[in-house]
């Protein structure tokens, strides 16, 4: 047991080390960043955060843009994927298996190969510089995995439960809304987090679809900070931006950690 605890502590430390280093860098002066193991009297500073928060447009604007795109794409994905996953769980086995293979292939397909095609479509229909339009490809790219995850949750539910609801006179919408969705709520929560993280971290599409500096997402803004100087990399400002950008994700995980764990382990134990 002690060895297992030591191993867990080591894994946790290994996972937290990069984030701790980013926090250290965000509060360090340029000299102390380049020479972290040498003693310096003035090694701590808030200038990196002041530089980020006093930028124009303000840094919070980028957080808002990413949050808006992430929530919109997540809502669209869940609204479409939930009934699709339910229908897939009720399909005949051979048809269901074929569709699952196709969805798995779509989920594993590297979306970067679709990059130029999506860019041409965006130019053709004139939806560039639109945050809500940015949610469309994010939802489409997240849809296959979301359907597979929710289908697994629907398939784990006993058929007798829905049969009893039919006997009670509940229609299809009522069964899904009042019985099935509450039972798979943890799976919906974990799927929503996965979709949101993809939208939050996506970079190539956001870089090319959005050119207005007031509408760029967080990933694009951080990349611009890293490349803002030709002669040196502003490590401190870059680290401060990544720390501020990680705060919303940390809060979401802390608020929904029970649902996330429950959703990821749903169906792992049967009988």
C-alpha cells in the first residue's frame, strides 16, 4: 500500500510540475528565468501579469471569446449527439456496429487534413470573423466522439426501464427527457468537458477563420504573445497568459469533478 501511495504521489508531482513551473516563470523577472538556479535579490515581479492585463484589447476579451465559442460548440454538440446516440443504441446490431466503426474512423481522423477545405468553405459562404460560426466546425469535429461516448451510456441502461415507462404512457420525448437523460447525466457532463476542452485548445481553425484582433480566441492570443518579439521570447508574459487561461478550466474541473469521474467510469462494472 505504501508503494502504491508513493507511486501515486510521484505521478501527481510529475503531472503538476509543468504547471508549477509556469506559475514560477509568470512571477519571475527575465534575468531569473534565464538563470533560475542563481541567487538574485529581485527575482519576483508582477510586471508579467500587469503587461498581460493592460494590453489592448484586454486579455479578458480573449478569455470571453474562447468561453463563448466553447460553450456554444458544446451545447450544439450535446443537443445533436444525445438523440443520435439514443437512436444508435436502438438500431439493429449489425447496423449499429457498422455505424460505430464509421464514427470511430471519423473521430480518429486527423482534422488538420481538412484544414484547407474548411478554410475554403468559410471563405465561400462568408462566415469569417464570426465567433458563432467558429462553433460549427468545432461541433462537427467533436460530434463522432460525443455520439460514441453517449451511445455507450445509453446502451448500459436496462431495456426494462424504458419498457416500464412505455407502459406508464410516456412518449419518446418524455422518456428521454425525464428518465434517460437524468440517468446518463454523468456521461453527458464528461462528454461536455471533452468537447469544451477541444474547442478551448483548438488553434489552426481559429487562427485562419478569425482575423479581427477583438475576436481572436485565447490560443491565438497566447501564440501572438510568444511571437511578439523577434529578438527574444517574452517567457514571463507567455507564462502569465497560460496561467490565466488555465484558471477557467481548473474551475470547471473542480465544479464538475464528481460528474466527470462518474461519467468516465459509467458502465465499467456490470452485474
